[in-house]
C-alpha cells in the first residue's frame, strides 16, 4: 500500500477575475518507505501539493489517497483527526507555541491527538529531543533557541505521533548551507530509521541527494 497517491489532482485559486492553476492533473505515488524530494522554483505549486497531501487544502478535482484511504471523501471531523494523527508537518515557517518549552511543544502533538498518558508522551518527547541533539534545550522557550534548534523542535513535533507520512516544506530555506545540511541529515536519518514515507519540498538542488527520488514541478505540472 503506497503511503500517498495523488490521482489527477488539480487545484485552482481564484484571484480577482482570473484563475490560477496551482496544480495541474498531478499524479504521484509515494511508497511507504520512500523519501521523495519535490523540487521547483518559487510559485510552482510545491506548498499547494503538500497542503493537499496532508489534508490542509482540498483539491478542486481528483483524489488523494493516504495509506489506502481516500481523504477527499472525509468529513471535516475525519480530516481533523487525520491531520493530527496520521501526518507530520514541518512547515516552512516554524510555528512553535511561544510560551511552551521545546519539550512541551513536542508533547502538544500527542495531547492534540489524545494519545497515551502524559508520562509516556514526556518520555517520548525526551527521547526525540535526545535524538535531535536538543536534550539540554528541553526546558527552553522558542525565543531562547536558534533558528536551527527551532527547526529541530518542529521536526520532533512532526515525528511525535509516529505518522506514516511526513511532509516537510523547505526546511533549509532560512538556514545557511552548513545548518541546512545538518537539518536535512537529521530529517533523513529520523525518517529512514522509522521506515516512513516523506516528501521534502525544496528549491535548493543541493539537497536532492538526500532523497531516494526527485520529482520536479514547474507551473503546477509534475515531471519525473
Ligand atoms: N491562497 C491562495 N490564493 C491565490 N493564489 C494562491 C494561493 N496560494 C498560492 N497561490 C498561488 O498558487 C501558485 C502556487 O503557489 P505555492 O503552492 O505556494 O508555490 P510554491 O510553494 O512552489 O512557492 C502561485 O502562483 C501562488 O501565487
Ligand atoms: Mg512554498
């Protein structure tokens, strides 16, 4: 069962009188242990594709099948559960809760999904912090962390519920090359050790060697 299938997905946005085609009949299949790099220039439809794959946006046409379930048929309630429990997002702009510590920001994911005990969530968050090299930053607030550290907390949060599909939007765009490579190595290491599928969006061709496969996107059209 592939982790993700996009079947003839089209997404248009209305902008004044004109229609923007952000995704044009996209067909894509991501096996359950593959890391796919999605590469394309700014405005090519990368964030739109990720948002549709993760149930944050619904397609104008076509179907999105995640782990065998067609999420385009989900009710609003099912979609909320799906987003909280089955996908892990790392957004382009890291959106940590400013008044929660690094550990608490990671634990929130389990709380929202109504998963397990607080004790178990804390143990898992601490294990992730350790793996991400943040053990000593567990009690720090986001404002006390560097950009790269915040990015790593966001990765921990995305992994917290052990999702089958991880969606990462330009994780290195705000980082210098050295830090960008470190963050990519972390993501790839974590994803590979869990045998989870991931789509990593980037416009940086230097990052594609981290992926099993690369698909490019131009003006909403995918090409292998
Ligand atoms: N909410 C929106 N309303 C109107 N147009 C949008 C919206 N979101 C994205 N777009 C347009 O859709 C296209 C694809 O955007 P996006 O998926 O964000 O591309 P990328 O992530 O590759 O930069 C762009 O032309 C963008 O301006
Ligand atoms: Mg984008």
